[in-house]
C-alpha cells in the first residue's frame, strides 16, 4: 500500500506583482483555510519577503556557495529565510545537470516533441539526469511541467494526459531507483492549473500536487488549495 503523501500546492510568482497587490494577496491567503493535509509553498521574487502562514522558497539559485555573482542567490542564502525548493527553467538555457538538492525539478516536453510522440522519451531522459545527481530523494519533488501547456492559462493537459505522464514517471522511478522512492516522491503537475480544472486533476491517483504561476497571483488560488476537499 502506498504511503500517505500530502497534497502539495506550489505557487511560483515568477517576475510578477508589486508591493500593494501582493499585500492584498497575502491578506487573502492568511484569511483562507488551508487543509491540514495540504502543504503550500510560494516561490517568490527575492525583492519580496512576506510572512504568510505558508512556506516560502526561492525561484532559483546559483550552483556555488559564495562569489561575485551579482543578483544571484546561493543555496545557503536561501536556507536562511525560507524552506527548500528552487525551480529550474529551460528559458535561461540551464542544462539538466545544473540541479541541486532540496528542489522542485521541472521536467516536460515541448509541443513538437509531444506531437512527435516522444513525450515519454523526453521526460525519462530528463528524469535520469536528475536521478544521477540525487543523493537524498526526500529532498526532491518532480514537477511534470509540459512546456506547451505551462504558463498559458489557456492550454493545459487533460487530467488523463497528466495522469498518464505521472504514472509513467512513477513507474520509471520504481524500475530505476526503488519502489520506496517511487511511492514517496511527490510528482506534481504544472501545466496551467485553473479553478475550473483543479478538482478533476486532483482526483487523478498519481497527480500528487500542483505547481502554479499566473493563477497563484489571483484570489482563486484558495479554491485550488482546497481542490482535494
């Protein structure tokens, strides 16, 4: 029997928001009810350091401990003020090898790769590179974040497509790492979750959680946090 995994909602604000509107948003989230079996983390821009009743995390970090890297944040710095978790994105040209521990590791195929029928090949290759660099799987969350669906707010994988990808990823972990890692590792969905789609997505057996961007800057994110209820 699979161990109990908390429902997880990750909110990535990316380079969005201003002090006033984020203050209002924080007020909304502090007034909201967060289910006891749901963990919520917000990846915020480093200019903002609110104190909501949820965990916060950096959106990204650089690979060295210290140095003359203007504008960057090291893993050690991030531990000083927030929980673990850093997001890596294709847009900055970061390689699959540039990944540390205590991360939400985003994987996913582009539109032409899905249309070519090589989604499984692409995400397995990405996951293998991540796995080759992981020493402690308790600090890793995998995010299936299909490039063709992420951040659009319009196009999204169907619940069935998300479930299929997550189930195959869990199967890869079982075959290549261990059954224990396959059962315990959170595999979250990041392809434009909305209030309209969250409940059906959350009902899928292998969709452990959500990673949101644009919608996490709107009050309706409270409905998504409660998608399992």
